[in-house]
C-alpha cells in the first residue's frame, strides 16, 4: 500500500465516514467528507448532533460489554 504523507485519514463529523484529507479533486473539508460538505448547514448540524450521540452510545455499549469482576462473578452461565 502506498502512503501519501500529505493526506491524513479523518472521520467525518456528520456521518462518521473515514476519508482522506486533503485529497486532490475532493471537496471534503477538514471536518466533513465530500458528501456532507455539500449538505445545507442546518442538515449537517443535525447530522453532527446525531453522530455525536451515536458515538457516545457506542462508547457506552463497549463499556457495558466489557466484563467487570463484580458482574462476571455474580452471573452464572
Ligand atoms: Zn460525511
């Protein structure tokens, strides 16, 4: 795989998609992928809000899935 030192992989704030930035011929901005950058700002703000909620939920799920000593010991299989 060829790596270009100038571009970096970024996660879109609105949809969570990973994209390379800056990419030649792409309109992507620093925080938004090429698709979301075309969205009206109001839409994008809603998408960003939902996206941050999803990220929080994912984090909570991961933490809930992580076995802790007290729980794993108490629950019989
Ligand atoms: Zn996006």
